[in-house]
């Protein structure tokens, strides 16, 4: 436990717990909504946002945050406009817009001479967190979790059957936009830990793993949070022990958990299921 | 016609009336429905009959408030139906529902109390009583804690009915409730729909099986983008009018 003495490392562990917990909770919405691809596209849209923000306002905490938020919203709404205004479907539109923006972002970042930072935005650098970053993460987690739990009832009804929810007076459209906005903010909060290339893993895998183990919606939300937080913190330790980068380690540990559930879940696992059949 | 006996209908001297007047619905630039009118009231079972793409689902959704109207109006108990009404329940086609969603029978039925309980309020004893009564009436008590993925088609349909009963809906709009059910479940569902109507509620369902129409329904709307005819089963469910509804050339631009 030697590494835990250093403040850098303590911050990394706390950040992993916090970011993993929030992403784990939010991942239940992504999985139940079957919108992993869409969220993946938006996570890539964060990078060009950062690039443009640096170009316009220079590199600081707020420029990266606001730039990435703005870019995700712009590309999300842009894909909606393209799909409504032409015969191209929204997924295709999203793919076109985010790959183009991403390419532009990479070129721009190289020109701006921030190659070192670019690596961090792509794959994360949880060891580089400062106290102020921790606080930002804390408030994002606090706000996102508060909002999502407060709106749990109408959100769950919308996820299960949006049409029926609407006939019961749930403002479905507004809730969908709100949910997407919260997911984007949660994505941004995980940028420093895992980067925009890997953020999707943290925002899908935890609840997807629990989904294979349980039939309870609540277990999916809180189990996803616990798994997300604990697996991320454990992965940071693994990173030190094996001397590998923490960002990829987090997503890899989560992937391993998923694989285990996929194979060995008593009810829904590949091997668990065949064992039940054989009995 | 049956006299209303349902507690929420009983205190009214008149039947609760559902009136659709010259309904006009457009999807993009196509007329999905036009010139659809009907007038019916609580205590009846109404069948919507017509070929695929005739607009049966569209009409149900329009009454449920899910689709904006291009013209005409829908009146429930004399007032225009707003975006939604607690008294009108919509039961989607079973195939449009994600049955792998991790949720139990009871939790689905509880959703019916959302209009009363709101976003945060804990459920009152009235809410709980309505929920267990609905579950009991639909004979789901033993299945209350089952996952919805583990139910048969007939049981799934009863879960939706229980949710509508928990909601204390007066009007139940069912989209193809009999599709995909086996023979026994069909007979059981038919009896249940009759009971729900006899209780003083209004049942409106899109229906495909011509052999069972007379056993289940009191009134029929023949639909083919516009209303061909509306009236009692004896008046409307005739060979001549059915030929007019289904026969002839293919409809242009069929939509779901």
C-alpha cells in the first residue's frame, strides 16, 4: 500500500471512485435506452470542442469544459437537423459529423502544439489531477446523481415505454433532452480519467455487467455505481503494480468484469445457462 | 346498451361519452386519417377493423393524445381531450414493448398510479389499494414479483390491463391485443374485455380475427384511412361493408 502515501495517488483513487460511481449510475440509462452508439459518438465530439476552445480562449479549466460541452451539443443537434432535413438517418448523420469534427480537432491540436495534452484528452491521465479537478468532479457527480435520482420515476417510465409514459402525463421529450445533457456532462467529467476514446467504456460497461446478473432495475443503477467506482479504483492500483496506464487499465478491468458475468452469470451467462439446461 | 356500474361512472346520470368528430391526421405529407367520426360511451366494446395501414393504430394514438391532429376534434365527457388524460389508458402492441426490460409485474402496474402520485410523492394507501385491486382482478397476484420477460403473451396483456385499471382509466385503447396469443389466452382475454366493459368502462381495440368480432364487441368502426361505417355489430359488420373496407385495389402508400 506504499503508493497510497503520495497525495497524487490519493487523489487518483478518490477520483476513480467518484468518476466510476457516477458513470456507473448513468450507464444504466445508456444500457436501458440502448443508446451506447449515440453516446460514443458524442464522446468523440468532445475532443474538437476542446481544440476550438483552446484556439479561442487558451488552455484553462473552463475552456476545456465549456468547449467540449458545446461541441457535443452542437454535433448532437446537428445530427438531428440533418436527419430531419434529409433522407439520412440520425446514426449516419452522427457518424459523419463526429468523425469530421474529430479529424479537424486532431489537426488543430497538433497545430496548437499541445501534443502532450492531446494524449491525455484521448486516453486520460488520472495521475495528473489537481485538487480543483477533484472538486469539479465532485460537483458534477453530486448534480448528476441528484438530478437522475430525483427524476427516477418519470425517467424509468420513459425508458420502459415512452408512448405510455406520455399518456400518463410524463414530459417525455423534455426528459430525453435532459438525460442526454446529463450524460454529456458525465462524459466530460470522465475525460481526465479515461479520455474521450475510452469514456464510452466507463459509461456502458458497469450497468451492462450488472444487467447480466440481476433482474432488478434498482440493482442495475446502484450495482452499476458500485462496480464502476470499485473497479476503477482497483484498476488504478493495478496500474501501479503492473506499471501500465490507468485510463486503459480502468476500462480493461471493467471489460474483464463484463466477460466474467457474460460467461458465469447463473441466470443469463453463457456457461451458467447451459449448466441450468443440463440439470 | 349496458348501464354504467363502475363506481366512477355510476354517479353520473349520463353515460360517459367519447366523441370523435371529422378527425384528420397527417404523417409528413400523407393523410393517415381523414373524415373519421364516431360516438360511443362507457360500457361498450368497440372494434376497429380494417386492412393493414388503414390507420387503426393511428386512430388509437390520436385518441390517446400521442399524435397531433390536423383537423377535427376528440371529445371525452363533453370536453376536448388535452395532451393526455388520466381517464384514458393506452395499451401498446405487445411486439413494441421491450420485454427484456428489468422490471417486475407489480412495478409495471404501479406506473398506472403515476398521474396520482406524481414525480416524488410516496404512494398513498389509496394508491396501494388500487394497485393490489388491479393485480387481483387480472389474476396476477401470484405473478406480481415475476420479471415481465418470464410471462406468457396472455399474461403480458393482463399486466397492461392491470396498469390501466390501477390508473382508474375509463377508456382503454388496445392496439392488436389478440395478436400472437394462443387459443385459450384469446378466449380468456375476450372474457376479460367483456367484464371490463360490463364494469362500465369503454374498450376500444383494433382487431384482426373476423370470427370473434360478434362474440366480443358491441360496436364496430370499419376503417380505411377514413371511416367506412360505424355502428352496432349487426348494422355494420356485414359482408357488403366488409368488402368495401378490404376489397378493391391496394391502398396507395400504406403506412403503419
